[in-house]
């Protein structure tokens, strides 16, 4: 099974897990799966990016294309705050891999910085979600994946 297919199955699982009255959009899920797989083959990164996309945007097309922005200016399917004008454009791209690349880089920055101060597990998303590292970040519970769920889907 390909990583793209595994990510598609992960999205089905995530929407079944907690539907929250958000309809599952197969077109957006396919685009997100392809976009994530294009920028990483590291399972924890891929799973976490899928979870972030699911919980931050619900894979809604209006969020992915930036017709709807986050309360603090977050953009795109991964709801990233742009740092530059170029990122504003990239985070609204129809090619989700362009959005995923920025989200992946922010994810890696968050992990690196939080681990530097001794934080591990889901709490490494602190900078991504709140701009700072701290323990007990309940907001990251559904957004972090260690890669084990995606691995189990790929092994089917």
C-alpha cells in the first residue's frame, strides 16, 4: 500500500473517530493525502500533518483555498500563520503539497525547539499550536500522531 492510500484511510478513521458534524470531503482528503505524501515519508510527520488538517480545517475546501481564514490569520488546510507574503500565497495554493511543506517545516521547528527544552510526545507541538513549548498541552491531543496508527494501516 502506498503512503497516499494509507493517509486516505487515516482520514476515514479520523472522521469516524469524532465526526463533529463535519462532512467527510473525499476530494479534499485525496488532495491532502497526496500533498502530505509529496513532502514527507516520515510516518510520525505524515500522521501528525493529517491529524492537524483534520482537526484544524476539517478538510473544508473554503479553508484550504483561504476563502475562510482562522481567527488569527491562519491559512490553509493546516491553519498555519504566515510569516511572509510568499507564505500567504503558498498557504492558499490549490496544490496542497505547497501548504504541507510549510506545515511540515513548522512541525519540525516545533519538535526541535520543544525537545531542546526537554519536552517529548504530543507536547512537541506546542510551538505549532501556541507559539511556545509547555507540558500538558491538551490542545494537541488529537493533533499529534506518533506514526503508529498510520503504520498499522499501511501494514494491512
